[in-house]
């Protein structure tokens, strides 16, 4: 605790001396990192496949997803900040164990293909506050896709139509892609991560307490959470739109509607980046991977650790939370194992997003019920338009999954 206290004091003293940009970086937190990590390799693969397959016509789905994902992530953050426990921590206290284990298994299975060992090592050996700083700076790698979008020969009229005019096709491929997009933007692991990171941030602060027991801190905390989440989700969607537009203007226009490898995806940049196309695309994948892996692996470790009442937290040293870090390492080992199989990585990432979309439905239902319980949330149950958007997000995901199931059965 001495190390954590000195680190917090040092962080606070630095804030005073830094300029507006540095203060902004220190203000943004779990929501911003969650939003950036949402554009993980699974998201990059899904958006690339969507743009190649459907062109600009799928762009509207990103505008639809923005308010829904922002609302559900804010609800997750509020649960963590209000209760002082992550989603699994609340599940284990207020719900049957069978429901908890079911959700944890869904979370673990849906995301194991995206883990990687190198980032896990960084999580273990870097102090939490330093690693969070690294993650914030790594978000800059995402803007490679924005640059690519403006360099591509995009028909902005067609892009605007695709973005603002919904286009729906009642067939399996379209509904699968729509569910994959929703699944990669509204992913269960993000709920667990943001709730748990609110708990981590609260524990690192010498004055912050769970809002259930410190209601006077609620107004400022909720304002920060909303701003943090909106900025993070806006960044996530901007990158998603950039990737869809870039692949729509290149691969789809050229008649390439199926991406089967990272080389195919890199071809989207080839007309604008020449021989460096693959390098640019790979740099984006690496950068987003470094952002996403700690979120993916961390969310699984938090969920399992809280379920079994283990000491959890990235601010803890490995010897203080051995089981927590062991779970993280096992998840990484299983995930990196995909590299030694004949499984197509792009296809695996795409179907991981589809599975996430299906798995998200029961998780979101439970989370919405949890957010409305006074015994869990105290004086701060989720009400009003935020609750409405949360349920709309849940219903949209459920309808997409149901529509896909119907198409599969026909």
C-alpha cells in the first residue's frame, strides 16, 4: 500500500505542473481505454470484412451502435463505482452461483482467441498506473486508420448515404455481419473491464469510496464517468467508420468481398500506401492488440477471480494475487495457441465478434436488472433515459441474434 500511496501522490503533484493536454490524459480513464480497446483485432477484422462485403451500406450501424454502447458502458461503470465491486463481485453476492458460472464461461470462451502473451507480461511486470499511461498513449496508433480513410479515394456522397440512411438486407450474410459489428462494439468483456477498472481507480485514490457508502461523491464521479465513456466510445466508432469506409472504397470497389487473411486486409491500403500497405495495417493491428489484450485478459481474470473470492487487481503485485494472475496467464496461453492451429485468424476474429454478440444478450439482461436493484445500487439505481438506452441496447442485440438464428434455421 505504501508504493500505491506514493504513486498516487506523485501522480497528483504532476497534474498541477502539466498543461491542458497532460491534464486531459490524466482525467480520462477506464471509459477512454475501454473505447479504444473496443477496436481490438476482432473489431479491425470485423470492420474490414464488413466494408469489403457490404461497402458503405453498413456504415449506419456504427451510428446506431454509438448511443447504445455508450449507455451500456456507462451503466457498467456506474455499477463498479457505486458498489466498489466488479460485475462478478456483485453477481456472486446477489445471484445464484449457477448464473455467475454460466456468464463467466461465456465471457471466457467468447474472447480467448484474442489473448496474447506479450501484453500479459507487461500487465504483470509494470505497475498499474504506468501501464494505464502506456495504454493511453497507445491509442494514438488507431489514428493510422483515420489517415488511411482520408487518403483513400472515397465517394463522400455514397459514404454519407451509407452512414445516415439505414440499409437492411434480410439474408444470412448481412445479419451475420450486423451482429458481428454489434458484437464487437458492444462486447461483454468490456462491461466487466470497465466496471472492474472503476473499482481499481477508486481503490488507488486516498479519498474515493464506493458511492453506495459515500453518496456526496456521486455527482462528480458520474460526470467524470459520462464524459470519459462518451469520449472513449466516440473514438471507438470513429475508428470503426474509418476502417469500413477505407475497405469499402478499395476492396469492395474492386470486387473483393471476402477477407481471408491479413494480407487481403492490407490490400485495402495498398493503393494509398504502396509497398508499405502491409506494414501500416500490421502496425494498427499491433497497436490495437496492445490495447485490447489487457482488457480481454483482464476482464476474464477479474470475472473468474471475483467469482472465487480471490484477491484481484492489476495494482496488486503477482505474489499478492497469484490466482488472479495465473488465470490471466492461462487465458493468454489458450489464446496464443490459435497461432499453432490451421484456423484462419481473420475468420476466427470475425466469428469471435459474432459469438460475442450472442453472449452479450444474457449478460446485458442481468446487468440491467442489477443496475435497477436498490440493495445493490443503494440510492443510485439507473433511471431515466440511461436506463431506456440500456434496455434498447439489450433489445437491439437480442433482435440481431434472433434474426440471425432464424436465417440459420431457414
